[in-house]
């Protein structure tokens, strides 16, 4: 199987916390992302539910919702 390197940007503190949890599970980042990719393909969606925080819920209730064409547009707007 051919493999390809990918580049990913992540907050330093988030990465450290992520690696700590993965280490306790006996995994490294590469293995975790490969598992994630396989599950996304298998399920045809994210393999977990995204639950909005209270600020998001209130904005939705107030009608202050912004719609984006895709996730890249949303992340760009959020500066992520």
C-alpha cells in the first residue's frame, strides 16, 4: 500500500494533551488518525456526535447563526 505524508497544524497544548491520552491507550498520533480516517470512510460521517456548547446553543436560539458552504469556509471565518 502506498503511503503519503500529510501536514497538520494543531495548538501545542492540545497536541500535548492528545499525545498523553493516546499514550495511555497505547497509540501514537499517526495510528489514531489512521483509525479516525477508516471510521469516517466506514460510517460516511464523523464517528462521533458534535455537541454545541452553551454559547452556540444561545446563538442558535437567538437566530444568530451563520451558514457556510463548507467546513473550510467556516474554519477560515473562525481563524482556525
